C-alpha cells in the first residue's frame, strides 16, 4: 500500500511540474494561408442530406451525396443550375450503395462502391453508365488515386 502511494505521488508530481502556463513556440512549421470564401445560395430548391465529395469536372460541379436516392448530382459551375441526378442507390446493375471515392477525368466520372466491389463510370457527355465489378477477387480498392496526368 505504501509503494502505491509513493508511485501515485511521484506520477502526480511529474504531471504538476510539467504543467505550466508558458506558450510553446513552434519552429519549422509550414506557412499555411487561410482563404475566406463567400458563398451565395443560387437556388434553394435542391437540398442535400450529407454531401461527402465535391469536385469540378470541366464546366460541371459534381456533388456526391450518399444519403439521397441518387448519389451523384450535377450542376452548372457558373449558374448553379441543377443539370441532373444520377446513379440510383441500390444493389442492382448500374446502382451503388455508397461511393467512398469519386474522380473525374476527360468527362468521365468514376465512383468506387467498396461495399459491392464496383467501379461505376458516368459519361458526362451522354449520361451513359458503365459498371465494372470484381466480385470474388481479393483486395478491391477503396479510393481512387489519380496517376500521373489523370
């Protein structure tokens, strides 16, 4: 019992000695600038549930919202006008349950659904949906990482 008290006293003393009100100066930290962006609501007719990813592909603003019935929502980048919503939520062909990662290259929007081991491609020119799956193959990717120039 006496040893416990001594150890407890020693640990408490060390904690109290190391606590002080002096500021710590950090050196060698990267200089990061914070830019303030003012937003404007263009049209409040469309509401999101929980947008998870946002990217710009050409003149299109792409928003991924995994909580809605359609997962991908396209808007005109300049006017904010809703172009359309695509990729039904589900487990059927051309459907996805959850996009963990999206990427756009050459007017092709790629989305990975790790739950179903699917890669779904939406062609932004004609809204054609193509699906690739590797059910039964181990090691399905969960993120899209661009390589070199896309």
